[in-house]
C-alpha cells in the first residue's frame, strides 16, 4: 500500500470518528470538510512536525471547538479554513503562522481575534461573516465585516498598546 493510499484510508475511516489522527504525513493540502471531527491530533497528541509542509488546511463544518497550540508547528500554512465549527476563540500561538494568507472563520462562535494576529504580514483575507465578532468589532471599534485593512490596523495598534502597558507595569514594579 502506498503512503497516499494509507492517508486516504485514514481520512475515510475518520468519517465515523471525532478525532483525526495525522502522524508522519508530508502532504501539502488537507481538506476534510463536513465530517464529524472534533479534534485534530497527531499520533502523540499534537500536530506532528512532519505536517510542517502543509500549506492548506480545510477543517470546515466539523465539530472542532478549539485550536491546539501545536498549530504553531505548521510553519508553511497559507490557508486555514475553519468556517462552520463551534470554535469560541483562536489562540495567540497562531502568530507563528508567518506565511498565513487566508483565514476563514465565518459561521463560528469567535468573538475576538488574538491581538498577535496583527503581526501576520502576509494575512490579506479574513472572513468573519456571521460571527459574534462581526457585531462586536462593528459596534465597539467601527470595523466593518471583512475589512482586513481596518482589522489589521486595530490589531497592531492594540497589540502595541498592550506591550507598552505591560512594559510600564513591569517597570513600576521594580
């Protein structure tokens, strides 16, 4: 059995599972929308370093509620599709995804993005339609839905302010 056949068999068998086990894979694109996956793990419980070549990850319309910190190992990831999952929040570790260009979180339960995502220079498309974040950012920060320019400006400014506040707090404690 070839390596590609093993991967396909594993993906097919995940159709009846809530966990997708991905270990020792050297694939560049993975699309598993409309399954019943609730966790994405490698054999040791995290994204394996062997997944570092992955460029596109489509986990749309599953039951994923959280993104593990090990996503930071996917250093070549350019597209992350999470729409239609009951995810509540994204994690600051995603700032390690320096090559990320597209982030689709529409139809999730995300209310805010980590400020650290403003540091992703290549990120040019974020779709946050039909999320609590859409209303929150429009009302509180004047950022229209899917306005990436205003979103990045807000994230960068807020992250800089947070860094200054933490630095001053540390200084005052000395």
